C-alpha cells in the first residue's frame, strides 16, 4: 500500500497496489474443482445402501474434500446424509443380530 500526501490536502490520497504472491496463485490453481468429490460422494451414497460401513465412511470423507475445495453446501449435505445412513446401518445391524441371536427365526416353520 502506498500513501501519497499533498501539502494542500489534510487527508492523504491512498492507492492500494495488489501484490501477488506466487505460492497463493499456484495454490488456487492446484485446488481444482469439487465436482469429482461430489459425484463420488453421491455414488458412495447409493452404494452405501448395500455396504453401509465402507461406503458411508468414504462418502463422509468425500464430503470433507468437497468442503475443502469450495463446495460447502454440497459437502455438508453429503456429510449429513452419509452420517445418518451410517447410523441407520449400525442400528440395522444391531437389530438384525439381536433377532438372529434371540432364536425368533427358529420358531418360524419352514417347508
């Protein structure tokens, strides 16, 4: 920032000069687009119906990467949905194991 003043002005004239830092410019260009992480997050969400633990954890990671790349809304939605689906998968597994372990299925007549 340069400050120039004149003898007749009480307030100096301020001119802002933008200085570019090469490391900041390279970092901005190397970040890329969050599209890949968003697409993978939604693909993992669908696959999370079948294998909830692996794909929902991977989907949460894709949501974090989406947020870091600038897609805050999409990344937040992915994290929330994958977290809820992971919780439902854990509860479903516990319920399934409880039903199998209780012997309820042994009482069902099979032909």
